C-alpha cells in the first residue's frame, strides 16, 4: 500500500513539472489540462475535473509569472 502511494506521488510530481510549458495561452491550457488529467488518472480522481483544474492553473501561473514558463 505504501509503495503504491509513493509511486503515485512521484508520478504526480513529475507531471506537475511538465505542466509549466507553453508559449501561448492555448498551449498552456493544453499542457496543463493534459497534466491535470494524467495526474487525476494516476491518483484515481475525476479526470475531467483534473483537466479543468490543470488547464486553469497552468494558464494563470504562466500569465502571472511568464519568465518561469
């Protein structure tokens, strides 16, 4: 049980690092949505909600901190 949680957490963190990509808001939404959906799938969550949160979060982050994206 503990190993499964560790693997899922590591996968989610790796996806979070990939999420901060994209030059345009559309690319940022697609990258964030994909990472959010994949993270939700790994964590057995709602994939649609994960995609929506990932897309919104990535666009907001990249718009606020463009030098970090």
